[in-house]
């Protein structure tokens, strides 16, 4: 879901992923802007202009608690997560 900064109206709303506690991040990959978000069961890339799903990757978390924010480093998007059984995991 995206809102207009000028008046707060909904600009687009067209995806149905279960939300998590993570904040999305705006990145640019090869000239294309993307909003990358760590959802409850997926990691997704969305076109910020129209909400079109550009890509998704299934990824479940314990209790649906994806709370870390994606980190964009030059050309690699990194995701971190904490687990009860492991101190931390890192994946690209």
C-alpha cells in the first residue's frame, strides 16, 4: 500500500502478503527503483510507482516475527534475522 505525501490518499493497494514488523527500504537495482520488504513468510521487491510485484522469495520466520530491516549494500541486498536457537543468521 502506498500513500500520497501531499494529501494522504491511497495511491495503490494490490498485494496480499502478511505483514511483519520490519520496515521496508527503497533501493535502486540497475536503474529500477524497488521497495524491498521482509514480510511474515516472504521477502518481496515491489515497484514503488504502481505496486507491481517484481520478485518474491519464500522465507518463513519464527512466529511471523520478521523485525529486521533489509540492508542495501551497493549491489547486494542483505537480510538479517534472529532466532531462538541461533544467535544470528545472515543471508543474501
